[in-house]
């Protein structure tokens, strides 16, 4: 699955290539929450907050095979996301 190459691209500081990998993998595995969460995190890293929020919402709505794991991961990062969203909203 392209999730792991996408993680390598993130480590190599190539987030746009990572997003392409997540998109291609999502086309082959629609509803795979780990891919959606990965794309959300990359958008968050790039400060594309509106895109990140859309992907985080998709993770909340998913009920795929790894949704419980991703929901747990999303819960762990949700505090960070909320803080970033508040800063983003204040900057507008």
C-alpha cells in the first residue's frame, strides 16, 4: 500500500509527493482510514487547514477495517488540531 512510501516522502520533506501517493492509494482502497488520516496530516503540515479539516472529518465518518485505530490516533491529535484551527481562525 502506498501509505508507507508516502511516509518516506514526508521524511524526505516532499509533502506534495506524499499527497499524490495517498491520493493514488485511496483510489485503489477507498475508505481506508489510515490513508485519509495521512493525507489530513500532510495538509496540516502544509498549513492547508481547510483541506486538513475536510480530511479529518472524513476520518471521523469512516467505519473501515482500521477505523478504530485511526479514530484513536485522531483523538490523540485532536487537541493539537483544535489548537491549530483556533490560531488559524484568529489569523483571518
